[in-house]
């Protein structure tokens, strides 16, 4: 009987039978998993984001949409009007910029990524780092841009 591997392990079996962990394959596999690290009230559907952007649901105007994918991915495809702030570069400076946005404007801020995992991580960092009074204006899109393509824009390129 062979060793069983968890969902988060990706192992390549080489011809000689030795196991080699592939970090890039593992990273890709983990990104395919659906994280669930935010309270339900901090997560919205792609359909709801579209309504927020088009139907003026908030008295404070449309939300600020921040895409946390890499700059290259952002250049490839994005929601019109969204801003780029890659997760890899999301540190103290970006936390301060978002804090300033929260203090200076009353708009909701919605974070999005390819599948809804990286944006959850960023929102979690913000919830842990900004004043509690701003928590009700921070959101993540469930399923990210893949769900945007399914629910809102079937011509939106997914990869």
C-alpha cells in the first residue's frame, strides 16, 4: 500500500520511484483549491459586484475594485475601471493606501483575483490590520474572475 497524499500536496513520482515535491506544481494546485477564510458577510458574488458597478446600489457610489493578480495578468484582462495592486507586493505601503482610501472615501472596496483565493488573503490581512469601523466596506468576490466570466461576462477571457 502506497503513501496517501493530502489535497494540498502535489507529488511527482519519478521513474525510479522516488517522490519529488514540485513547488510550482504545488503552488498551482493550492491556487485551484477554494479557500474559506473570510466571514460570509465579507464575500460577494460576481453578479452582485456587477450590480454594485452598474445599478448604483450604494449611496456612496460604485465600489473601488482592486485586482490583486500580478501586473502581467492584470494587463492581459481586467474588469473595466479596476485598479491593480498585486498580492505579492501587498505589504505595509499598500495597507496604508487602502486605509487612506477607507478614511477619505465612503465607497466599498472590493478585491478580486483569478479564483477568489488571493483576494481573500488580502481582505483577511486588511481585516486584521485596519480599524474595525471600516470592516463593513471590505469585500472579496467569491470565485474571482472565473465566476465573473460565468455569471456576468461570458466573453471575459479566463486562463
